[in-house]
């Protein structure tokens, strides 16, 4: 069921049930007469519509406000506020209001039947501990874990590793060393090539110097 609650005005806190169309205004012989100088004689109407209610302004002088905005007709939902003059109505629906729980409360001090838990569920089955593993041959538990190496054996191994003489490792020979017998042969070949180049260079320079000298001599003979 829908109803209105007056939030401001002389009748603040009054609840009005909506059982059909309801006209609100200053006129005495209407659905809801309010003592509000800013309200018109027939100001606003609350009408059933589409399974709910709608608010309709009836041509009032100051208008009807829905949540602070001026309207002519609009649908209502729970919590909407309608201002008529200076009186504010809050629209509510019974289905939207929180209902108190009708479920009876249980006494925490009440006794619990044997074989049942306080929540009403059967008790959990007891957990049986698993036996410790046994040996495959005798079926008895092992007396002790296998013993590791003694401290004396560990010390002896460390001493042997420290006194070990490292073996000499030879670097592998390069390919040209295997073919020529060592790096000396390769150096001799390079030096020989350099000397041959120097000889040819000196011979070429000498030939150029001789040719230049002959040319200069011919020029002197031709001169008067």
C-alpha cells in the first residue's frame, strides 16, 4: 500500500494512506485540506497509474514540485518528495519499507539435543590418526637413520684435495704452427717479403732518378 508522510508544515509527521485518487489543497471539502497560504484551493492530485501512483498539478498558481523540479504530471517512486506550496510530502510504498523479521529468535542458552550440533547439523566424524610407516622386511619401525660419513673421513678428504698437485696443461698448437714447425718460420717469411718489396722500391726510385737526369742533360744541350 502507498502512503504519504508530511515532512514540513503544521501537520508534520502525519501519515496519509492512499486508497485511490487524492486531491490536496486549501479548500475544506476535498480529499486532503492543508493550512498553507502558498497552496491553491485545488493544488495537486495523487492518482493511481500503471500499478503505482502519479502526481498531477491541477493548474495551481505556484506549481507542483517533484524532487525540486516543476512538473505537470509524473510517476512516483518510493522516497520522492512532492512540494505543494510550502508543504512537503514524501511518497512511500509499504513493499519498499523494511519489514521486521518474523522468524523467532533462538535462545542461546537452550540445551542442544544429544548427537546434534548447535547449528542443527550432525557432528563431524572423528579423525583417526594414520599409523607411522614400518619397514618392509620385519614390519618394525627403523631404530635409527643411516649414519653419514664421520668427521675424520671428511677432514681426510679435504686434506687430500688441498695437497693434490695440479697437472700441467699444454695449450693446443695453432694450425700454422703444426704446418711450419713454429712461429719463427712465419716471421721469416714476413721479413723476406718486406725486404723484397724494399729492393723493388729502391730499383724503381733509381730508374726514375736516372731518367730525370738524362732529360735535364738533353735540355742543357739544346739551350744556345
